[in-house]
């Protein structure tokens, strides 16, 4: 691990040095340097702020910590403990649509900003996009999925339909099932089969639905490519939205490599890439012949010329040598923009696009590239090297948009779920959602930091191969990140479903059943497994095994998989949370009818927990009084606010509250531990050191109860959760002799 970190630091240092020497900055520098400047130049910061009366940040759920730091510099009241409200800042967003974690976005910043602003949040649950029945269907799917999250920091607010005009048949949600097939023996082929069924369904619907009213949303870019190819084969007009990564596109890379090789005939990487590209199409064997044609064993224009002399019968090598020599001479005599078009013409590049579903997009990208080259070469003092650097891939996060082109107006729109955010379509097909989450040798989480996967087997001193003990820390990190992926998958599913106005088709791969056991599901599909395959599905199921007019699908009655013949005992879960051990039995739930819906109960619990944490944690208090903190975290609903106030009063007026302020505390701390193969997680509300070797855990419970009898019933229910908290603390602090725990029911007056 140390070696990897050293290499990473060296790479970072080299990258920073290169930027300084080239007098360039990247996208992160634009924000980071701005924050640094405002830190160092207080006078300049005041001048900048003086020109801003009000600041509104849209799509705030996608904010990363650096961006929020910049916002705090523009609105300093956010960090001023003497200013409980930041009235000049407005944020707009939906935490259920935070899907850019891979860019560093942190959905927790949304809640922090709401707390820092201090004003009452305005919730707008009404959707004017969806037909009312479809909004109900989305609630049916998403409400239980969000409620089962280990970290329930994002309460699900049910959608309310505000749309009043819609067709009689609008508002449907159907599940399209692709069963396993003998011809799809691996995940890639099963994915193609699934998307082929989606395309067949679209084909069968075109007699009543315009192509331009349809969108196909895929979890991955690979799914977009597959859908594009299949729609093209079915002669269905479509437009694929590749999104970003313009400089990484193959046609852009081909032009860039031609420029690099013609400028430097010894550029081995550019030589290998261009010879393998569609422009010349040499095989691996032919490239090896070029490589071995000289004593240097290095690809270059010199090696290519030698190979052409040694293999005159090989027309591909001879053609590549002739054209590249001509192009090297031509580049010195022609304007670069004209040279690029000349290179594409003499290599018959356009002919390689015949039948390619990306043809229009590739041509648009080349046109955009030529515009970039023309603008760069016109800069004073610009050189060929400057042009090549300008069109090189900037870093791993290539944000440049692809070139625009005029597609047929009446065309199916194909894009990733991420690219669809903010858009809407009458008919939405959601497919390719069975892809798994992140994997890799190195994993990094907030709880455990960076860990690395070690080889399962190693060579011992005597030369024998022995098994290595499992790396428990890396296994735990993998499980934590898998849960983070599940959280983001919940939000991705919500975004995908809410793109539709009238109809949704949700495409799933049917898991294989062997010996009575249902096979694994992955990705977003895992969230739908219980609803679709293990219980009676509440939505119509479309299968690909029967025919209907114009397509290959039939509406059938929902079916449940037979799980009565499972003979193997269930495996231990990969991951459990301490709070998940405390499910309320039906008889207890029936005895304690709550005044609130599950969503309101979650909002109340979150507000009470956050307020008490801010009062106990000095870093969160920011100089505020308990009353100021209580007001800052109070729910907007008047009914919830009065109950919230009662809960807070019960706690802060107790002798327990006074005791907590006399001891060292751990507030809102995450704990993890491995119990065999199962990762156990838990967030402890507050723990205090009674003595150096005695730690006591207090767990706030905001259940809507009114009697001590109810509290006693719940104590028995929550006992496994408390036991797990004690176990987790002992795993983290094995030197502590005594760990005890208590429940605190905040709805009742507290007595110790």
C-alpha cells in the first residue's frame, strides 16, 4: 500500500509541475484557486461579495465539498455562529436525485446546507409531468426501497400528481422480463438479449407511438451502444446521446494520432494506435512485422518503411507506409484544418463509417475537432505542439461535450440514466440495470480509508503455493462501498422512473432458478428482486416468449417463483446494520397507532437526532445556544414542529442531559465490525466515558408513544440493536473493560 501511495503522490506532483510549467489549470483548479484567493485576499473577497445581493444554487444535491466551500466564501453567514440565518442564499434541489457520487458529489451536503441556512425549507412534492396513475406506481416502487436503506438520511416524500390532462390509457408501468437463454451464456450476451427485447417491443409499438416520444435509458454507456446498434439494425430512427468524453472518442483519437505521428515519426504509441485504427486497419500480426523490421524493436515511420521493403506483397503495410509518408510531407505545406480533412479523404475514413450507428455523431465530432484546431492555431504564438496538447485527453474526467448534429426530429432518444436527468419523455424504457457496482484492487471509504486486495495464494519459502488468510479490512471496505452503491442505485432508479410522462417499461433479466434457489441479481435490479420475483408483482409483466400483434411480447398475469424447495440453509447476510435488527412486530405496531405517516415519523426522528447531535458536538454547535439549534433543525410542518419541541424539551430538561455535559462524548459515530463473513455497521447516537474503562451508549428513540408500558414493549424489541452496539464498541475499543447501553424514549419525560 505504501508503494501505491508513493506512486500516486509522485504522479500528483508531476501533474502539478506540468500544469505550472504550461501555465494551465484544470477544472478543479478553477474552484480550488478561487477559494484559496478568497482565503488569502480578504479585501478581494469583500469586493466579490459586494456585487452579490442574492445567490441561488440550482441542482444543489450534486454539490461537492469544494463547491460548497466556495459557496461559504460567497455567503460567509453560513459559517458565522453569530448569524443563525443565511437569508441571501437559496438552494434548489432534490436529494433523491443525487446521482453524481463518482464526481465527488456528496448528498449529505444538501442536509448540511439546509441546516446552515437556518430558514424553513419549502418542499414541493407535486409533479406536473406525470399522469397521476404513474406517480402512484413510482411511489409503490420507491417508497419501500428508500425505507430499507441502511442509512435512512433521505426520507422518501411521495409524489403528488398535479397534471390534470392526460389520455385515458396514460399512467401505466409494466415490467419487461427477459428469461435466461441457451444462446446467452455470459452476462454480455444476456445484456444484448435483454436490450434486443426492448427494441422488439419498441418496434411493435410504432403503429401507435411516435419514435420521437420514446426514450431508452441505460445504466451504462455500453448499454447505449448496444441499443444504438440494435435500433439501427431494426431500421428505427434514433439519436444516441454519448454525453461527455469528447476527447476520448475513437475518431478524435485517430485524428490526434495522425497529427502526432506526422509531427514525430518516432512516436511509438501514436504509430501503434494509427496503424490499428480503421484508417489503416493493420492486424496484430502485421504490426508485429513492423515492430520487428528493425533492430530497435520500436514502432515508428522508419520501421514502417523497412517493413514495406521487406514485405512488398503485404498491401496493407505498403499502403500505410505510402500514405503516412505523403501525409507527413503534406502537413508541413497545408493549413492544419485543411490537412485533417485531406488525411480523412486519402485514408477513406468516411467509408469506414458505412453501417456504423455512430456515423452522424462521429462526423459531428470531427467537425467540432477541426473547429477547435482552427481556433487554437489562430492564437498568437501557437505551435503544432500547442494544437496537439489542446486536443489531447485532459485527464481521467473528460468533460468536453460531443459535437452536435441535426438528427431526425422523430427519433428514439437513447442515453444513460445520468444523461437523462432533467429531461422528460412520454414513453420511457429503462434497461441494462443489472450491471454490478464498482470492483477493483484498491477500495477507499470514509470509515476504513484505503485498502488493497491481496492475492489469494502466495509462494512459500519452500516453493509451495499456499493460501493467504482473507484480508478482512479490504473485505469490510468492499461491503461498505457496495452499500454506498446500493444507495446511489436507489436514487438512479428514482431519476429513471421520473423521466416518464405517460408510460414506463422496466426491463429486467429473470434470475436463474437452480435447485429451487433464485440466482443472484445485481445493480439496480437487486432493489426490485423482492417486488418482482419473490412476491406477487403489483404491475403487469411482459415476457418475450409469446407473440402479440406487431411485436414479440404478451401481457401475462404476475407469477411468483416457487421457493418452497430450498434445501440449503440460507447463507449469512453480507451486511447488516444494528438498526435493522429492530423490526417492530405486527402486534406491537397494532398496539401503538402512530399519529404520523412513515415519512413524517422519519422526518421527526431525523430532526430530533440532528438537533441533539448539534447541541452535544462542539464542532456542530458553532457558538449557538440550545434554543437556536432547536429552532434551526425544527421541521417545517406545524404539527411535527410542536411534537419535535416536546421531544427536545424532554431531553434537555432531564438530569441525563446535565450528566452528558460532564463527560467526554462520542456523538453520531459510525462503527463497523466483521462477524465471520458478515459486515456489521451501526451509528451510535451518543456514547460517554463514565470512567476511563467504562463507556456507556445512549440511543435516542423518537417513537410516538404515550405510556411507560409502550416503552417497555419497545425495549424488548430494541434489545438486539443495543446488544449489537455494545459488540461494535468492543470491537473498536477492546481495551475498555465495561460497555453498557440505554434506550432514551424522547416522547416521554426522562428519568434515570
